[in-house]
C-alpha cells in the first residue's frame, strides 16, 4: 500500500510538541531549514512505497525508510541519511539548498547577511551557541566574506558613485563637505575614513579608507592622506569643485592655501565649519564687525572705523550686567582672544556659514557597520564603511513618518546637556531595497566562478598588509616570550622571598 493511502481511521496523528519544562527545549538542537527543502521531505515521505531497493547496484537487500535516519549537523543545517541493512546509503536529505561543491545555501546567506547587516560573527555565533542553533564556522564565514562579499560590495559602491558624478558635472560649481573619522581615539588609530559629501544633495560622493601603514605608521597624517585621495578622485572625474568645507585641520588648510596649496592654486575656496570655529558664538556676532566687540563691552558704540549694529542704548535701557573697564584683566583677556592673529587670519573662512553636521551624523552611522570595539582586516573594514555609505545614500531622503490620518509622528528625548526634554520628527522606516540586489550579485559571484572556495584567500595588490605588520618591532617567537614571562615570575618570586626573609 502506498504512503498516504491508509484509511483515515487508522492514522494516529502525533500530538503537538509543547514546552512544559525547561528541559523540553533548552538543550534541543535547532537548525536553519528552508521551506522548499522541508516540503520536498514531506512530499517524498508521503508518497514513499513501503519497501524499496537499495540504490547500490550490487546490493540485493529490500528496505523501508524508517522514521529514525542518521542525523548530522553541518554548519547551520541538518542532514538526514537513510542506510540499508548492509550499510549502503539510500537517500540523503539536507535542510538547505546546496551549491556545487557542497556549500550549503543557508551557511552562505547567513555569512553574507551577517556582513550586510553590520553584525559581528563573534556576537552572532555566541547567540547561536546559547540557542543551541547550528552556525557556520569562523573560517568558512571569513572565506565567504573575503572571496565573494567584499569584491561585490566594492563594485556595487563604485557603480553608485559613477551614477552620482554625472549629475555633479552638469553643474557650474560644486560645494563639498569633508571630514575624517578615526577607528579609535588618540594616536593609536589604524584606519582613517575620510568622507566627502555633496553640499547640495547631501549624498556621500567619495569615501577613502587610509591604513596606518600607508602613512609610515603615523596616525597624525592619515586624515590628510584621506582628504588628498578623495579630492584627487573627484577632480580626476572632472567634477567642477569650487569650494570645500572642512574642520580646521592644519595639514588640510596648507593644501587649500590659495598661494602654495595643491588645491588652493586651483582656485578652490576653503571654508571652515562654522560650528567648530565659532565655538557656539551667535551668528549675528560673527556678521558684525568683530573688533567692535571690544568697544561694545566698554559702552562705546561708535568709533573711528565703525559702529555697533544694534538699537541705541540709553540710560533708561535696563541692564543686568556692568560694562567692562578698558585695560582691566577681563578686557585684556577678551582682547587677546578676539585679536588672536591666527583667528583673524582665518575668520573669513567662516563667513559662508558651512556646516559638516550631516557628515558627523554619517560618521556616527558607520558605528553600526564597523564598531570601534572590534578589529577588522583592511578589505573588510573598507567594505563595512562602504555599506554604511550605501545605507546612508539610500535613506537620506526618507519622508517624515506620519500616521494613517496624515499627522506627523513626534517622538521625545531627554537632552543631558541642557537637562530638558525635547521633541523630534522621525523618518519613515528604512526599506533596504538595495540589499536584495547586493545579495543576488554575491550569490551570482559564487555560482559564476564555477569552483569551490579557495583554501587561502589571495591578498589584493592594494592591500596595505603588503606594507608589513603594524608594529615597528619585528614579532618575537611565542616560545621565547613564554620563557621570558616565566623568568620574570621566578625573579619576582625570589625577590619577594628575600624581602620576607624566607631565603
């Protein structure tokens, strides 16, 4: 009798598996199972004959596929195997679709999605371990990441840039905003990500990652290097750059010097971020004659070269503060700040009121993909920064989030600095529509290569690891370090014994 043809009265359906005690689930293995694979298993078993012959030509045994196959966990999937009484394999079922050369589709999708979503393998694998859920091994994840994901992300990002550049070239002039981000604080940073944004569209139009080894292991000049690479890329693409706004980085300022700078000589104006330079001073104060402040605070509102830009102050005008006395310590200190030669030399760079606040927001967004608490190899770190840029460009123009009735959704937050509550308008949820295209390209990269994963991942010609190790001191063999460590312990123990009078 064929499976599925029994009388309904003879069928005893199993009870639903329930959790009545912690032991019913906490130690139960679980795996990633794809719908089509599960349906294949169910459909085949339903139409399975009571007895079947072995697939081995020389085997004469007649067997029936029982309910207790041999189970094996492979990465994030599970494999079921049925054998005849002579030990010949009858059928092998996998919970996931498989590529040529045996790589499981679920393992591949897990590895690529882990990177595309900005997660970290160590945290995800730990979560899988706690759930008793099968997970792809670390070496397989790294191979998939480097061999398939990183090259596709690089090509995808370059195509987006190639789509943005023609629009900028159609304009008469382009204003750029630039800023650098270190992967760690201080002078111990390994990477500097320099980002350039189009001031008009607020799109990321250049992103350069500089490794410490590219600057002779000097972190202090990485931002300059990143700025130079980004500017060269845009100028070589014939983008009509007329102005660049950055923070007051002295090395970048030198390159933007109108007389001697590499880019200043190309008639590109260098403006500075007004919020960094003004130190929270009012915009009206910057718009007024700066040196006039020295007269105003002493109750002098007209002088030889100008006058204050405010309504007349009479004796009847109420005042809560007294005027400064000319020549007093407070007035001298204010004079030193306002008349500082360096400040007076650069103040004109603030008068266009450019701000790089959106860039700072993007650099904070990079943390979602490349946390400062984890170390990444150069190609992976660069790929993660490009993923952050793809995410930012895709969602920067999201509409304001509204209710079904069309009302704006407001949210509240507490500001520690001002010690008060405020409201803000949130945007519509992100859709990540580009991810499906990225996933398809990564999958095609694996399929089109027509071969399995390489045991060793080749290093690209531009990989900064070719420049040597990060430490200036050559590595010492581990066994030598162990001996030195033990000798120091023995010496300290001997000194303690002598001090205590035990020797």
